C-alpha cells in the first residue's frame, strides 16, 4: 500500500457519537491514527465500537471521554448538538473534525468560529461529497480554467430517510426506544439545513462562496413522515459570490439522487450523476458530448474502498494531514460556516415564502456582531419525545417505532416499498423495455407472495395504534399511510397469494 504521509508521527483519536462516527473511525485504521476512545449514550453503539476497536476506552460520559489522553476528536453526535460539542472538545484541548453541519443557529456559529480562533486548534468539517473522483477531477479542470467562469449549476442530494425517523442506522435498523419516541432530529428537522452535500462540491470546485439564498416552500409531503413539512422536496436557489447561480435540491422524494452535479461554465459544461459523467465541449450550446471516466491522481486504491465513493477517505485524510504536516484543508471553520449558514438562511427564506436572504460571512467581525445573539431556528412542528397524548398507554404506543420499521425497513427492499415495487411493477410490466427489468419485477412479486403475511400483520398493528389515538400525529400519519393501500387485498392473504401465483405463472421472461 502507498505510504499516506511523509512522516511516522501518529495522531491519537477519540470518537464522539458511534453511529456514523464508528463507521468513519474504522477507515482511520489505515492512517497514522491510534483510535483510543469512543463515547455514545446508547449501549448498543458502545458495544459495537468496543468489538470493532478492541482495547479502546469506551464510555457514555462525555466528560470522562474528553478527559482521556488523545489529540483529536471526531464528532458525529446529533445534528443539532455539533456546536455545543465542538466548543466543549476545543476547550478540552482537542483538534476537532465535525460531521455536517457545523452549527444550528447563527449565534452558535459565531461562538464556534471564535472558539476555534481562540483555541489555535485545527477544525475541519467532515463534508465528503466534494471528494469523489468525479468532483475532484472537475475541480482540477475548473481551477485550470477549463470551464471558464461559473454561470449556473444544479446540485442534488435527495435522500429519502423515512426509516431513520423511527430506527437507528445500526444492526439492520434498531427501532428507537422507547417506542413512543422518534429520532431526536431526523424525524422533525427541515432538510434545507442538510445542504452541504449539494452545495459543498460546487464551493470546493469553484472556490466561490454563497452570498444569497431563496427557498420557495414545496407543500406536498410523502406519506409515512410525522410532520407535514418533513419528507418533502426542498429546493433553493443560491447566488454565489461571482453572481452565478446554483439550484440546490435537498430533501426526500420517490427517486434518490446522491451525487448529481451539472455545472455550466462560460467555456464548457459537465453533467455528473450517480450513473455517468458527461462533458460538453465547444463553448457553445450544441457542443461535442464526451462520456468521461476520471481517476484520482493518487491513493485511488485506498480511497475507492471507503464509503461515499471515496469521499470518506479524503475528508479524514485531509484532517489528519493538517495535524501532521500543517498543510491546510479546504473545510476550515470559515468555509464550514459559509455552507452551514446557506442552509440556515434557506430555512429562513422558506419560512417567509421564498424571499431572498443574505448569507453572512463570519470571517467579518461586523457580520458576526450582527448575528452574535441570533438564536433563531426552525419552528419544529412537534417534539420527538411527545408525539402521543401525555396519558398514552405504553402497552399500545410502545410498539409504534417497531411497527414503523416493519412498514418502512432500513433497507427498502422489504415492507411497503417492496409491496409498491411489486404491485406497480406488475401494472407496467408489459411496457418494460428489457428483460432485466421484467426479472426484477418477477422477483419482487415472488417476495410479496412470501412476505404478505408480515405486511398484513404490520398493517393490522398500525391500524390498532391509529384507532387508539386517531387525533395524535402518529394516528393521523398512520391513517395517511393506510389510505394509500388496498387493505382488503392485503388482508385477504390466501386469495391475494392465489392471484399473484396466477400472474407469475403467466409470465415467463426470456432467459
Ligand atoms: N457526511 C455524511 O455522509 C453523513 C452520513 C451520515 C450521517 N452524517 C452526520 O453524522 C451525524 C451522526 O449521524 P448518524 O447517522 O450516526 O445518526 P444519529 O444522529 O442517530 O447518531 C448520533 C449518535 O450519537 C450518539 N449521541 C448523541 N448525543 C450524544 C452525546 N451527548 N454523547 C454521546 N453520544 C451521543 C447517539 O446515541 C447516536 O449513536 C449527523 O449529524 C449526520 O448529519 C453524515
């Protein structure tokens, strides 16, 4: 394996929040890093980390954790707690790499920027999407002037995370406990905040910063989300510092888009999706189209084995490199503030119907003073621990998150998504363009035959909870989900299976 750093010095690392944090920490094992401590309030997360990192100190107590002897901390705790935990870790003398985003309110942002400056410690935001091989290649060409001036881009990070409102991303999706609570932030936050994966790559490629944002609210949500404003598409328009525009699309819909970026420059255009990358050359509208297959210039064999198309490797690498060699990383606290503030201001714009809002620059003392006491945040529709009436019966409500993880399992190949794939696939079967597609539908129908009893049982349980608390948020949400289903068809298990068998027997895709 290539030597990653030109030094044998090592960094002692602690990990705070062991879900995403535990996964990321595993990648640092190939760097000059000694993983020495982990902290999580949930026992199942601590158990997993202790197994993955034998000998590390593991605790639920953050003070005990920060008192351990290590140089740097990876913070991957709840989305809204990053500022509080960053400041605490800096005050304990640690360098900080923090998961997205850096802070939740402008006042927290000012406090984090000033804490980083005062501490003299290194701070990096763990924004990984700029570091896919495609985005790093686009950046290189852009910096060489290949695309000309930035005109307009469309960036998307659509990730339908309904299952994570009700379960933790561990061991196949453990239901949130107790079952009448939902996930502390994923269930109720506004996805406009989560803008870094779609704006971050453009900032890194062009070196421009966001200066204004406007977000017209979309008022249609998918079923299965508790809040009316959760589970929707959240587009915004961002004006960049050279006057060019980004259509920045976040949120949840019926087709995820993880790594989509189309960028128009004055000289060339690039269109990059999850599936392929094309460039259009000629500095005109109808230029030559080329399919591209870019490679990383170095360390490809290590990077490609890590998550998020290698982005997870590079974000960790740059942070460790900065500690070991002093070479600066892109995601310092100022660039981190720019991307975070663009999300916060998009939420404010959305709450005012889409007005254009300025994105402050926290490099400037004047801007910081303006927002120093601005603690405003999104007015959440409900509290994740109070979704049922206060006098609810735990014997009924205790099942809620378990039922939701049956209806919407972590991996969408099961539960209601599977039912829709099978039923809607049968509906369009005769018009499917190729045999691979027909085979996929047939496999889903076969799975539905096997798993129909489980789905029927989950629907019955869901109906029980909804009938017990019809006016509660979960009650209304469950009625909404059930109203999209043909329950007579689902509950008639043997009759429906017979119909599905008959349909299968009549379909024979070519081998
Ligand atoms: N960059 C990416 O691609 C990416 C991917 C996933 C998650 N994330 C970010 O990572 C963060 C963590 O996400 P997650 O997926 O692990 O889900 P999560 O938010 O459920 O996990 C947070 C973990 O931190 C623990 N925790 C919370 N408060 C704590 C405290 N005070 N002390 C100790 N432990 C505490 C929780 O028990 C949980 O295990 C989020 O902010 C999310 O935005 C980023």
